[in-house]
C-alpha cells in the first residue's frame, strides 16, 4: 500500500474482502482511495474514459463514496 500512497498522494484504507467469491460473483479486487472532492473526481474520471458504476453517495460513516471502473 505504501506504493499507492506515494504515487497517488492519497490515504488508502484497507477493508475486508467483502466475502468469498461464488458462481454469481467471481473473485475481484476492490480499492478504496480517499479524495478531497468525490464529485470532482467522478467528473475527471468520466472525462478520462472511466465507467461510473455509482455516482457519489453518503455512507453511514459520514463520508462520500463512488464506484469507478477504469477503462481498459
């Protein structure tokens, strides 16, 4: 994680795996990156060609989050 912190200049929190993969939901890797402005990040990611899976929403922990899939 130190590499990503250095490259992105962001705080990265490690959270659990989200459960075991099965036939419906295959194995995947999910990263949480803290940014100052979720709306601006979504806009920039979309402009760069990312797929927006979930626009900004409030979490029960008083934070905002979004879901972005980078273009391949």
